[in-house]
C-alpha cells in the first residue's frame, strides 16, 4: 500500500483517535499530522511491517504523551464558576456526555491514553503495553486506576465509601 492510499483509508481514524486522546479537534489534527509526517519519512520500512497501522497509532500516542508532558508544567485548565442563576440543562444526555469529557480531562495523560486504547481502539492489555512501552501489569493497573477515578467522578459516594474502609 502506498502512503497516499494509507492516508485516504486511515487518516480520519487517526484524527478521531487524536480527538479522543486530547479532547480538542485542532490538537487531534496536529497529532494525526505529526504521526503521518513521521511515518512518511520512514514509509518504505513501515509498509513492510505486519501491521503498519499499529506503528502509526503508536507514533500518534507517543506524540500525545510527549506533548502532555511538555505542556503539563505550562498550562493549567481554568475552571469556570457556574452562575447562581443558571437553570439546569434539559438535555440530560448532553450533560452526561459533558461530565464524562470533564472526568476524562481530569485523568493523567497515561490513564486517559490507556482507556482510549482499551475501549476506543479495543486493544487488550498486552497490546496497550506494547504501544506505550510498559509492562502488561502496568497497563492493567493503570486501566484499573483510571476506571476507579471515573467511577468516583460519576458517583462521589464511591470515593467517600472507599475512604471509610479500614
């Protein structure tokens, strides 16, 4: 498969993966572009691999993690105070969707990455470990911690109950 064909077939999938990882459409496009630029330089070697898409996906994930490391010390999200006069949103589904995005944004870059690879890309723990260059047990533990954090964000009583246990 030629590089142009690969981009036509998998380009939008890479942008979607970047969006789920970063939560920002423009950042997603930048991640996909970075991954494709790196891959284009090495395409002769990459296309001979058993699964070229796995390689490109790993490049994209590594670009995301590297960017998160670099920006974590410079950027701090601003929490907007809610107005006391606001009415609840009648669209419960939209509110739940937003709450999930916020909870995902609170996770560390590695926790968010493993959840995206596990549930969006449908990779098993061994594949996640291979993509991130970590041990299988580390991937399992990180998925478990991230899911626990999402559960606690969804139902604060869960995190309070776990703190009461001896």
